[in-house]
């Protein structure tokens, strides 16, 4: 065999090996819409196609907010029918009293878009436009802040209400390397490997030193003590029914025990009074969720599990009345 032929075969084998390796890595990589997100304090991901197939929530006829209906008429895009995937990045704001509130949101949506109609709609409601990395960013005023929107491709849109265009710029920079399976934010790289496989929806985040300035978040008026430097991982998987799992990775066993004890006490109290509490007495889905909820502690881990009733799953998957405020612009 000639040396040139052997060299060609070696190069071909290396190329094939690299392609196979990339395919394997991509199968285990986070979804592309999540990989595109900028650095953030928390990430939420939804895969709506299997949820839509399981619950048929897109067949439910519900009245639309007038602004949302105008958005549908102008773009032809219906969230219930056309949205396939969505990923949200949450960034804490310096002041919760600012125009963004406690958090700014940046999202990437994947679905069936009519690019020309969407671009025409955005051009009509935007007050300014910027071209970055070959993409047009539309700036839309909404409720005292600016919402920026960019069409990434024929089936992908990015939206952000962050105070500066930095978040959208970051997405467009990442979009150039989106095919690489190891791309993504530091939070995604560090925590995504702990998300249960085949999750239809998941959320990850870290509690920083100033996250719970008043002792932790409230659930139905009950404050849950979550320590700083805690990582939270929530997921929903379909195992014959929609199974919710929330895992707290606390800095130590004492912190995990504190939150476990509080949630256990709350569950006992709520289950004992479920027939008289208005919230549960009038909503059978919430009552079913409550009765299926369990929490266990394993060292510095606290794990809550529950079954999501179909009715509640439909409500969670239902479309918002507006796309991050863009349709609210008159």
C-alpha cells in the first residue's frame, strides 16, 4: 500500500472517530437552547413536545389576552401549538425595587416560527435596532424597561429584559459555537450532569451568600431555611406519570436537616388541614400533589419527590399571555 494511501486512510479514520465522539458527546450534552444561555444564577428548561403529546394541552380552547391575540394575529405563532423548547436564565438584580424587580430574565425559544412575520412584527413595535454578529436585535419598550429580541435562526428566538444588551450579545457569541457539546455557562457545566436523564423539564441554581437575606424562600407562607452555597436541582420525568424531584445539595448535613424538618412539618400540617384550607379544598390536583409529596434526607442531601397530576401539568405547560412583554407594547 502506498504511503499516500495509508496517510489518507489514517486521516479518514481520525475524522470518522472525531465525528462519532462529537455525536456521543452531543447526546449527553445539555439541550442547545440551554447551552446558548449566558452566565446566570439559575436556569430553567422545558421540553414541551412530549408534554404536549402526553396532555394535549394545545387542544384546550382558552381565551387569550388581547395583547397576546394581537401577537398571534401578527406572527402566526401560537405558544400552545408551536413552541417546542424553552430555556430561561435568571440573573439577580442589585436592587429588587428596580424596573426589573429581583431578577432579569433571558430566554431562548425553539419552535415553528414564520421568520418574515416575526421580524415584521418586531420591527413595528421596536424603538431601535442593533446589528450584532450578523443578527438584528430589536429593542422593545415594555413596562418601564427594554426587552431585546433577536431571531437566531428559522426555528430559534432569543429574548432578554436585562438592563444592557450584554445578555443578547453573549447568546449570539455562543450561537457561533453551538454545535460544540461542551459549550455553555459555568452553572450548566458544573451542575447539568446531576440532572436526571430524560427529564422533560429541569431547573438548576445556586443560593449565593445574599440570596436569602430574610432567611429563605416562602412556600404558602412557610419560610424554608436554605443555606448559602446550596445547589438546587429540580426535574420532571415521565415514569407512567409525571414525577417531580427536587434535590437540595446543602453545604453540610445540618443545613439539609433544617430544610427537611421544616418541609416535613409543613406537609404534616397541610395534610391534616387539606379539607379546610381553601387552596386545597377547591383544587383536587393540588390535593393530589400534596398527598404524593415525600421528602428524605441523605447526609447533606434533601430530596423531595411528588407526582404531578395531569391537570396541574397542563396548567404548568400552558402558554404565557405574552412573550416577555413584547406583545404588551402597543
